[in-house]
C-alpha cells in the first residue's frame, strides 16, 4: 500500500500525518463496511487482538476474525506483535497508517512553500522585496572579521547575522548562491546593486558607512584625519541623539545605486547595539514593525536592555 503525507492547517500550525493510498475500489468497500470501520478505528488508537475487540464490541469472536482477515488482506492493518495467552497465541493488530484515502492520478500542482503559509503579514511586507518565489533574492552583508576600512576595525557581529538567517529560514528557501557576503567582497565584486541586508554599524560594515547619508536616521560621523569619528545616531525628525552602545537602527530604503532594489540596515552604535537590533527583528518583530506602513522608507531606533542582569541584552524598546 503506497504511503504519502497529508498536510493540513489547524488555524495555528501546519500538521502532517502519514496516509496510505487504497489501490482499488474493493479495498475501499471493505474498509467502509460499518463493522470493519469500527474495528479499524479501534486499531488506529492502539494495538489489539481479535478476542479483545470482540469483547469490547459485544460480538462473536468468529465474526471479528472474519473482518480482521479482510482488513489484513487489503493491507490496512498488520500484526504488531504476538503474545501467548492461556496456551494460545494472541496476535495484536494495528493500522498501518493513521489515515487512508483514494487518489485520482491527475492535477498535481506546485504549492507555496509551506513555511510561508502562516508568515504574519508585517513580516511578509517587510521582506517582500527580498523574496522571489519564496527564495532569498539578495545578499546579507556583514563586516569582515579582518582589520579593514579607515579604522582598520575587525567586525564582531557576524554571528548576529547567523541568528537573523536562522529566523528567516522559517519562511525563506535557500538560494542557489551563497547568501552571506563580507562587506569587502561586495565592494570588490561591485554587487551594490543587489537587494542588501546590511548587518553591523558604519564602523565595521563599509556598506553601512556608504549608505548612511541616505538613511532617514543617520549615524553621526565626524570627518577626521583618519576617516570618521562616530557619535551615535541622530534623528532629523525629532532632533534626538542616541549615543548608548546598546542603541541601534533598523531601516529600510530604496537602494540608491539601483532604484529597483531595496536595502535593510540592521546596525548598532556598537556590536551590542547590532545584537539588540537583530533581536528586535527576530524575537520582537511585532513591536518593531508595528508602525511599518509598507512604504519604501522606514526607520526605527532600537534600544537594548539587560532585564535579567546577566550582562546580555534580552529586551528592547522601539523609539521614533
């Protein structure tokens, strides 16, 4: 008996169970007999031997044996184990699957990636430009761990990108090409015209540094002989500055190098601020995207907090 999977949505989650496909109408007719159906239902719950079934149904044992043999012949039930009872061998039967069905051979069609069926609407809207048939369409860019850029800094936030990609894996299929790139490689290979998700602040991610002038909330970057000095985040809209190490920015804008693409920036004043922003978009996306209106420009300031006092950011607040 051929076996397949039966998928259903219970309103909260996708559920799947094995289903055995009946091969002909005689098998179906046998299973749908009222007594056979009662026996089949009982055996789907637990393994039983015929005398036990007869006693529970208040019927003659031979009648039960008759239906057991018919069900076994169709392949719907099988012997799970044998046990000696009062000098005789009791055969315990169980259904081969928790469900049975018949299948018409035609009209198969591809379905949407099952992971995307229950993706909340705010997440769908926020990442929609980064998906093509549920496949990641763009690059996730992290700062190089080697000294680079005007400050010769070494990025320490690549593992935060790993947390982000694990989260996105719930609703994004794996692309054929490697999805995560270092900022120096993107620069060298002239890939700025992709849709980009930039992880890390301007001190460690050269792409975040270049895109800063286009952001609605900017990192404060003062020119110096060595390049730039960083002084936190500044909002032109509210006039507020955010200088805490654990503060950061989540922004989405049109890619200035290619107006058909988009850029998401997930960056902190320091590495801990980048961590707070990644947590905001993964663990606390409902709060973070509450005011996202599906427009091309979006920006919020994230402030990370350590509520349990273990020295690690575990909570966030959203400003702006």
